[in-house]
């Protein structure tokens, strides 16, 4: 997931004319994402120790490795944070708190400990908001680009549509666990048929907004134009294929990989245009 986060960030760099490179923001995002998802594995393991889930079993066998990974990644993220712009750090504070409270049961309701992800549809809203903000808002702040511009608004909503598609795919995979945990998600509440229709709407919106930005706002690039159309369409295709194979490894490779599509497709099309 860390590589996916950086790929999403670099895709934004391409769209707004920033040179793709390993800078302080991409380094921070890599280690912060690694820390967050390592923490997620620990919490999931404690909650479902007796599960036969492949990821839970692997976590139980590699707890020390994950513990060291959490310490190293957390320390590196904290160190690199000192090299970020002040505005970027201010934006990171609420995003970081939302990410932590997403998984940790720090709130109590009717005598029961709950996480932010347990609150109605907040799970998908939180994922979409945090991932979109970290990969679109933060680069605009870090490089002092106007966040009230048309470019920012279009890119923010285009990226939000793409990330929501991926989040919905994982909600479909986790339907059984969410029902047991009494977490109300869109697939649990409305079913798979309506979820697929929603994904089609998100795909079309993603294509239209990406095409609008590539043709009329950003400096013209045929690779960017093709990327804006191919990435969402390919994402929808991969998600529909993944439905047939609800296996963790398939989701980790294919569905997580969707987040890298924009960045990889741009350089693929760049070879020909």
C-alpha cells in the first residue's frame, strides 16, 4: 500500500507539472502509510485471532517483524515530517488523527467501544477523504499551488472517484466480516447489484473529470489524455474480475494495484507519444 500511495502522489505530480522524484513528501507518505497499515494488521489480528484468514495467519507468525516494521516506519515518518512545509504539516494533523481513530476503538457508545470505521457509512467516506487529501491536497500545499483553483477541484474529485471504487471493492470482500462486526457499509446495506451500478457512475465521472483536466487545464499531453481514460476503465475491469476470486492475495495484487495504474499508464503511453 505504501508504493500505491506514492504512485497516486506521483500521478498528481504529473498532472500539475511537478517533476516526479523521491522528495520529502513522497518519502513521508511511504513510511506513514507503512506505519498505518502495519498498525491495521495488529488491530485486525487482535480482533480475529481465531480466524482462518490468510493475512491473519501470516500476521500471527510474524508479529515481531511487524512490530519492528511499525517502529522503523513510524520513526522515519516522524523524522521526514520535519522537512515538510508548515502548511503541509497543519493539514497532516487532522488526517493523521482520522487515520489512527479509524482503527483504534477509542470511542464508547451505549457501553460499547467503537472505531470510526464502525459508524454507519463513515468507513468508505474516511478512506476516500484521507487518501484523496494525502495524494492531492498535500502536494498542492507542499509546492505552494493554489488549492482554490479549478485544477485542484477537478483533480480532487477525480481522485476521490477512483479511490472510492477501490474502497467499494474491499467493502465487497469484507462483507462477511462487516456483518459480524455490525458495520454498515454500502455493499452490506444496498447489495452487490447497486454497488456495481455505483462503480459504473464513479468510473464515468472519473474518466470525464480526468479528460477535462488533461484537455483544457493541464499542458496538453497525449499520454495524459490516454491515461485519464484508460486508468478508470481498467480499474473497473480489474474490480469486476476480482469479484470472482475473493482471495486476499488477489485483492492485494490486483485491486491495490489499481492505485498505481495512472502513474504506470502515463509512462507506458509516453513511450509511444
